[in-house]
C-alpha cells in the first residue's frame, strides 16, 4: 500500500485511512501527509519533500536555457567565422 500524498510505501498495519463523503478512501503514512492533503489542501506533486515530486522532476527533459547575451555572442562568432572565409 502506498501513501496517497507522498507515494511512499507503507508497511502493512501502519498509517491512517481517511474516508471522504463520497466513499473514496485516502491512505496516509503519517499525520504530516494527512494534514498537508486534508487540512491544508495541498497536492503531493507540488510539495518538494514528496517522492511524487522526485518522480515528476526526473521525467522532465532537461532544457538548456540560454540568455539573450549568450545568443548574441554565438551569433557574432558565427558572423566572424563566415566573414573570415
């Protein structure tokens, strides 16, 4: 069984089960997870300390961000190389 909030595996017989009005059950490994989801209405994927965040961040492709200055320098270098030829 896994925690609904942080996606951590829970040993059998531990944790808390919270039942909503519509009958869905939420299982939590600790009161920290329960308070974050039920009381504070946070999402596990947006909180940095959860393993759901780690899973989502590892799935993202690394995108190299370049500043405008770096693009200008690269363009000038390309222009210089073409002018020398």
